[in-house]
């Protein structure tokens, strides 16, 4: 065999090895970039992408709540079932049924906090059950909503209980 043919074969082999190494390195870089990018994904983005899906959430102090995920806001989500549930994301123990994708926050709705939702329920004057993270619950009608608390008019006596948002795991319709 002539030298130029041997050298050409050698160079071709080296080129193929270099291309293989380059692809392996690129694949590793792409995988690392995916992991780094996904590290910036928050739970709200996963929840927003799953609006319309049937989910099972484990709520601290309540237990499992299953239904269709209707809305997601800043620190809360709405699940529709036999009764509607507003669940504080801080009270989520786990979520099943989320789609394997993410969605960006909408300009307005995604920024509305739990206070905005509770104000809407207060205007409706509907009776609700407020579930606390420690497992206790209280039935009543929501009253005024402050920056970080809600007033609940309890029972027939109508006495007012002031509940900080941190003390609200979920609110269920009656």
C-alpha cells in the first residue's frame, strides 16, 4: 500500500475519532445546560403548564385533594372538584398529575396573590371552610381582607376570627 493511501486512511480515522469526541462533548454540554436551565424552573411554572389537567395534591393539614387545576396565581391554585378549593402553594406537600412542561407567568393573573382571591370570595359572601396547616378547620363567611390576613365571620354568633395568610392552607366552598 502506498504511503499517501496509508496516511489518508490514518487521517480519515483520526477525523472520525475527533468527530465522535466532539459529539460526546457536545452532548455532555447540552445535558449540563438542560440541568442548569431546569434548575431555574419554579413550581408555579409547572402548575401553570398543567392548567386543565386532573391533579392530586396533598395539602398540609387537609390531606389529598383531587380535581381539575383551573387557575394558578402567586402563592395559590384553584382546584375544581365536587367543591372548589383554593390551596396555598406553601401548604402543598406534593402534587401528582402535572404535565411534563413549564409555562411562563401571565402578565396580570399570575401576579395576583391569595389576598386578591380571598377578596373575591369575600365579595361573594359565600360560606366557606378554611383549613389550617395544623389540621383544624373553621366554617364561616369571609369578611375584610388585609395585606396579609383575612377576617372570618364564624357561625351564627358572627364572631370575627382574624387569620394570617400563613395560617390558611386551603379554602373550600360549601
